[in-house]
C-alpha cells in the first residue's frame, strides 16, 4: 500500500495541469474551460527513493454554482477516503475567491496533512502575492507553475517528507 496524495481545489486553478507536471505526462485533460476532468485520474509518481499515488479530482462537467459545491464535496470525499496528503491548489493570478474559502472550510475538518499550493507562478513577480493566501488558514502557499515546472522539485520534496 503506497501513500496517496489527492489534489483538490475549485475549477480552473490548474489541478490537472499540476497532475501532468508531476507525472511528466499528459494524462489528465487540461482545458481552458472549467470542469472537464470527468473521472478521478491517478498515477504513480517516483521522486528520489519514494513512490506515491497522485490523484486528480474535480470537474464532472458541472457549471452551475450548486454543481460546483457538489464537485467540491466529491473531492473532499475522495480526499477523506484515500489521501495521506491533500494538495489544496489555488490560483495566484485570481487571488482568494469565495470557492477557495469553501474548499478551505471543508478541509479544515479533514484530519489529514494539507499542503496549500499557489499555481500559475510563471514569473517571480507573483511570489509577492503569496501572503494574501494566509487567510485560508493553511499558512503560506508553495509557489509553483504547472506550465513552467517552477517549484516542482521543492513541492515533491515537501510531499514525500509528510509520508
Ligand atoms: P483544473 O480545472 O483545476 O483541473 O485546471 P486545468 O489544469 O484544467 O487548468 C485550467 C487552466 O489554467 C488552463 O487554461 C491551463 O492552461 C491554465 N493553467 C494551468 N496551470 C497553469 C500555470 O502554471 N500557469 C498558467 N499561466 N496557466 C496555467
Ligand atoms: Mg481538471
């Protein structure tokens, strides 16, 4: 039984892009419109001497606001059932949104390690925006860019340190 890391977060923050960035393959579908990951997708990740299972969640083709809440509930359920570590992804370009707060609120009651990740840090100027995410209650986020690969290795180090 290998450790499991589950990616959660509102639509369009780059969960699937991050999944692909970790796996270095294009397994999960990344789309410019939100809500395209129809199933949960998982893959084995090797980093240093560690192997773990990475799970991407979210999507289900939901667009209305009720559906979004359901989607987040589903993600939390997956995380509760399977995760050793929860990867909570936010978007540095959008800042904190109401849906991010809903995810944070739900995760607060989940007795799992949570790593807050600020994605889309494609250039260093976005590093200055990390502080605003402190309000979510999971400390300062780890800056990454799923597209550029920035922060990938540091984040993998952090994940495996929690197993
Ligand atoms: P998900 O709904 O959370 O799975 O988000 P996706 O992975 O499908 O990505 C949503 C959008 O954000 C797509 O247009 C991606 O190209 C874009 N995106 C994802 N990661 C990054 C990133 O690191 N930098 C930038 N600039 N865009 C990104
Ligand atoms: Mg997705």
